[in-house]
């Protein structure tokens, strides 16, 4: 029974600028700035970090690229597998369940070694360099965990939402994109972020096939300088910076997607 | 309303529906004319909600036929699209889209299905929100509204597709008592506009005031199909008497 006269301004269709979005953009900007300035920052560190700042900074970029590539394809694989597991065709469900079973039931290190050494023996056309092999194995692994996260998000959307959308005459594709996905994303974002943080750290296993990512570079520098403490502590700090940046960005995204806290 | 010139809008002939071994609807046949307001009554489990959900294909019938405005209700995509365009539905649990504002809840289907521009959809939505008394709330999200307000928005959302037929599946059953009337008032005004309405309800007073016909379901069959004056009148059949006795006793 409000008697106030309000002018109804239709909200724009695009992004709604608010606190969460600004925080997210700020966190992204700070993380990127640290990444780009990594070599310059490390340069001011005392021996043995300063003289090796170039190698370390290059290795950080390898870690980031590995994480971003495997993360991107991991989400794509996860979405396809989650939809496959919800399919009405039994063979499709079996294939997807089999994949999740294998990817989650075997060690990631073994998967990386398999893609690099065994895959070319079985299928010569699938011979990749060390970086690509690591990215493929990481995406394969994280995809299975993402599939479970995305599946739980899709299942959390109440049946009534889909019925209401059908009753309005919306097509199945529109229902998926405009009704199911936005609601599922809010539920599956936290576990996906967890998986992303794990991925960032697990990318260090690429060390085993000779990829010079952050952990490998740190190990090389400490064995050359015989100063394990500063080198390993510095690389730990870099990992912490990256994981903190990642969680800050996604926390802001999570708040942005949450209607109740807008 | 019983004038013979008005053509049959919905023709239901020999419709059967079962879930596994349980038969929920046994050969239901009924005709509904354009503009009629039908109250569908019956005990829970009598098949009345299933009957309603067959009309827009949220449930599938196994036997018999349902023809709405010349369109056979089936899985044929072209039929289904026409059907969903003609038949709107209001649910017991509102089912507004929680991630969209009230305005966007109303605009989604007209833009995606009817191909309206954003501006056209917004102006249509604002008109409808005014009509259901929610004009001041278009920018809010569903979680910020009371149940009665959400249901009024849900009615406006269904109307935005400009359907000829509106189905109501217990629209006031999930509401706190003090919010029931605001929704019933909107429905009363709607009934006066000439739109065809089928309402599954437990609101006996509303049914007797607003409906042209009362269809009473009992054990998967239409047990009575009468004008409300007769249904609620003195010469009740024993089944209706027993049902009304139960309903009035429990005060639903």
C-alpha cells in the first residue's frame, strides 16, 4: 500500500554497475598489475632472488598460462560432461560416468606422464610438447571435478522454474541459457573456484615432464645457489598472491550474481 | 454464458492418464467455451491438477484427445509452440525467475517468443504491472516481494504472452490468509475481461461468486459439471455433500 510515486526506470540489459562489480574489477586489475610487474618487483629482492628475477617471472607466466588454458577447457569439458550425465540416453551417461571415474580415480601425476609419454606411443598423431601435454592432462583432470560441480548446480534449479518457462512457451535452448544457467552458476561457482585454486597449485606437477613453471624454476635456482629458504619462500609467496587474486575476483563475481546481496 | 453461438474452445474427449499402475484420470470428456470461467474442485488426489497440466502439455495423456482452438495437444513442435502461446499458467508456488527483476520476468517470454523489442516489452510489462497493482515494484527482485505480490506478478507474467486461456493451479494455496484476497481480486477483475479461465482452487466462496461452471473431480472422473448455484445449492449429491462437508469443516 505504498503511496509514493516512483518513476520506473527500466534496468539496462547489460552489466549493472555496483560495489561487487567494482571490487571484482579492482581485484582483477591489482592481480594483473602484480603479474606484469613481477620481474621488476623480484628484481629488488636480495640475492639469490634479484639476479634470477627474469627466470622466476617467466616461470610465473608459464604457471598462469597453464592454469588459464587448463581452466578454460576444464570448464568446457565439465559443462559437456555434466549435460551428458543428465542425458536421457543411457550410453551417453555411461561414457560420461566412465570418464569421471577414470579422471578422479587415478593420480594427476600419472595422467600427466601418460599424456606426455604413453599417448604418442598409442596414437602417434597425439604427440604434444611438454607444455601442451601438461595442459591437456590438467584439463582432463579438472574437467571431471568441474562436471560434478556443474551437475550439482544444474540439479539445484527447481523443477517449477523449468515448468514455468515451458508454460510461457520458451524454447529448450532459451530455458537453458536464460533460466537454468544463471541460477545454476550461483550454486556451482564456489566449488568451481575451489577447483581453480587446486588447478593453479597442481600445475606444479608439470615439473615432472620438464615444463619450467614456477616450482620447477624455484627448484633449479635453489639447487644452483644452495639457498633453498629464500627461493622456496618467495615462490610460495607468489603462489599465495595468485590464489588470493583468483579468490578475490571470484568472490566479487559470486556477490555480483547473488541477487539477495545486491 | 450458456449461449449456443459461442464456439467450443477446448474439447477434451476420453482422456486417460496414469502414473505407473495408478490411474489418475479415467476417460475424462468435457467441452469448454471461449470466455468461460471454470472452477475445478475436488479432494487432493482426485486428478484435478493433473487435468489442468494436461492442457498445456506439462503432463502427457495416454489416450483420448485434447483440442484447443483447433490445435491438437501433442508433442509435435509446431502444435506445442501454438499451444503454449495460447495457454498461460499460474502456479501454486509462483515460480517467478529469482535471478530476474519483476520487469525482466515479464519481458523475457514476449521478447524471446513473440519477438517484441525491448521497448515494446517494457511498455507492455508496465501496463500489466499497473493492472495487477504492482506498478511500483517493477525494479524489485522476487525475493523482496510478499507471496501475494509474487503471485500477482506471476499472473501479469502469464498475461504478457496475451493468452486466450489462463490456467490457475491452486493460486492461493501457498499464501498467508491475509494475502489471499489481493490475488483473488486480481483474478475477479480478470474474469470480467472475457478471458477463458480454468481455476483449480479450494476457495469455495470465490468459486461460487466468479465461476460460470463448477467441475467437480472425484477419483479421476468428472463427478459433477454444474453452474455454481446448483453445485452449492440445496440438492447436492451425496459425494458433493461429503466433499463440501469436509472442506468447510477443515476450513480450507
